[in-house]
């Protein structure tokens, strides 16, 4: 109670910080994306002379943005699904089987997270060239799968470890088939984890830049690589603003769903007690 | 005993089969990629000309002044970013240790930058700090400065450090919050009753008990910042390049795969040794602060 004034001051301070930290940057991006192509926003105008959605329409019709969105949103579900399938057996072993060297194995599974992604991207590309593999879609899928396996393994390991042995045993004692055992004892507990793993890998794949850029350039574009092209040598601020919003808005929505799922995981476990 | 042997063998085989598609793929992939870099750095797997063992590429890069400045630059950015993120995350984690009205909203807001992809973050910042961006216009409008400040592509790399902290602070906060929340109240209350002030409690209880999480945060932020490409290219100084940028330039603009491989190995070595040294230094500092 005695800290109340301090609490209020901290709160006000934080409101100011967040205004500058999040609101202003995003408001600027939105404003820039709405600048009318005929009336450029330049010094000394404090605000754009005219706002319109024409830039969005132009970008859609005249740039490779639709192709990039198509590529990104085709890559992401394929990567998410494959990652989930490949991560599940390892996560089962990590979550339910005690074995020697598990700690080391779990450390090793984090390797893709600690190696600088540009190194992975560059020498994975060189490896593919050496092997004579030039299919960029397949290459990026493989790169993304390996890069994001650690997240899926981690999330599913926790889920598998929360499955209750007594439920599995009870199902078996009652003569349940392997599938019935899985759907009765495992699935209710695993479901939030599976969804969470799919979403996080999906988001990461949409956002991934290094592999998509190094392996994909110049002809295979994704949303981040097209954003990069507007940020590089030919810096086109309004176009970059449009692509930024295209990239960030769906992911923020998915991330909010993801947070919800993580919170509901506990509920699913206690629900499985019955 | 004899009957148990085949069963154990089958168990091990089953376990390996389970680990193969996930962990096995990771180890195989990363192992091959690193081997590729090592082999190319000493002259194998050339794309043009004959392949064969040579240390020429190492010699060329190690005597290059650009590599030296890139190493120093990446070390500087990574060290400052890691320490700054952790230093800012501690007070926030302690403030949010006990839930209070609005604390959920605050931590959600603090975590928001995690959802923003790096390139978007760089673009957002560049908008704000541009020559005629909102900060400069405000400073000019208030009469604080007489001409716009140059903040984008500043020579030191403040913009890059700011971006690293903006993006990594939530991550450090996540790790430290969990650690701080697991400290038992009794311990802090006992220390308070014995007359320990806030700073003493922080040095003698909080820091030692959260050391492991702090080291994890330092290591991961350091490695990420040392290998940064996108922040550097968009907002970094135009005169110095980061190691990842240098590596990519060597490969893309000069077609030098072998020299790029040398830079890659230097970058891996820097990321590894730098992060370990930082973790060791934090351990020393904490045990020194306990006294």
C-alpha cells in the first residue's frame, strides 16, 4: 500500500514508453502505407497531403507481392505439418522414456537455435548446389523444418510428459486398441501442444528471412524477402510500409491464439483426470 | 541376465528409431552444414577451379582489415546488446514479480516486440529516427535542435543496439521472470527482517538465485546479435559491417565461397567463445557481489 504513488508513477512512465515503443512506430507505418502515390509525403509536410488505399491496390497489381504471399503461405503450412510429424517421435522419447544421455540429447536438439542463421543459410545453399539440387521450394522447406524443429520438440516434450500413465494403463487394462488408447489417454492432453507447435512453426516460417533470402534469391520471393528488397538499395518507404503490415498483422493474430493455447494447456491436463 | 539382453537391445533400437527423424535430422543437417563450411574454408568443394587443401583463404581473410573491424564491431554490438537487455529486464521482472492490477497488460505489452519480425522492427525504427522522421521533426519543432540529427546508420551502431534490445528484452524478461518468481518470499522477507536493503537483497539473493537464467539470456542474445544481418543492413553504420554481412558480401559480390567459409568459422568461434566468456564473467560478477 505504501508503494501506491510509486506504482502510479511507474504506470504513467510505462504508458509514455509504450506510446513511443509500439504505438508511434506502427502508426507511422500505417500512415506511410496510406500515402497517395500522386501526392508524395515529403519535407516539410507534417502529415501526408492525401491518404488513400491506392498504394495497396498498386502493390497488389504491379509488384510480385501476391506471388510472395502465395509462396510464404504455401511454405508455412507444409513446414508446420512436416515439423510436427518429425518432432513427435523425438518429443515422445524426451517426454516419456528415461534414458542415459537425455540431457545431452536435449542440448543437441537446440543446435539450430544457437548457430547464426546466415551461416546455416549460406552453407546449406552451397551444399544443395554441390548436390545439384535446385528446387528452391523443397530446399527452403527442409531448411525451415530443421530450423524450427527445436520449438516443436520442446513444446511437444512438455505435452507428452503431461500424459498420465495411469490413464494409459487403465485404457490398456480395459482392452482398448492402440488407437483407442491414443485418442483416450494421449490426444486430449496433446491437442493444445500440437496446435501450439503448428502455430509457432507456421509463424516462424512466415517470418524467416535468412534461408528464404540466400537460397531463394533472386527469383523465389517470400514476404520477408520482398520487404528486404524495399529496404535495401532502392528504399521505397510506402511500399515497405505496406509489406510490413502484410507481414506483421496476421502473425500477431496467430500469436495471440498461441498464447491462449499455452494457457489452456493446464486446463486440459486437469480435465484429463476424470 | 541373458534373457534381458535382447530386450535391452530392442529398447535401445526403438529409442534410436524415435530420435532419428527429429534429433537425428538436426544433428545430420547441422553437422553437414558446418562440415561444408570447414571443408570450403580449406579449399575443398570448390565451385570453380581445382579443389585441394590450401590455407590461402585463411591467410587472405585473417590479414584482411575488413575482417578485423567486422569482428570488433560484432563483438561490440553483441556484448552491449546482451548486457543492456538483461540489465533492463531485471528491474521489470522484479516489478512484475507479484501480480497487481494491470500487471498482466504490462507484461503482454512488454512481450509484444517478440511478435514483430526483425525486418519489420528495423523498418519501424528507421521511420521514427529518419532524417525527417518524427523524432527529428519534434526536436526541430520544439526548438531543441536547429538541424536534424543523423540517427539512422549512425557510426557507432546505436540504432542496431536499440533494435537488438527492443527485440530481445522481452526474451530476457521471459527467462528472468520465471526465475525471479520462483524465489521464495520467506527468503526475501527473512533478509529484509535482518536489515538487508533492496540493493543488498538483489545482490545477495536475487542475483545468485537467478544466475542460470541470466546466463542463458546473455548467451542467446549475444549469439543472435553477433550473427545479425538484417538490423545491420537496414539501420547499421554504412562504414563498418557485421560479420554476417561481411560473409555474405564476400560470397555474393566477390563470388568467394571459400573466403566466406573462413568468415563463417570465425563468426561461429566468436559467437561461442564470446557467449561463454560473457557467462563466465557474469558468474564472477555475481559471486563477487555476494560478498
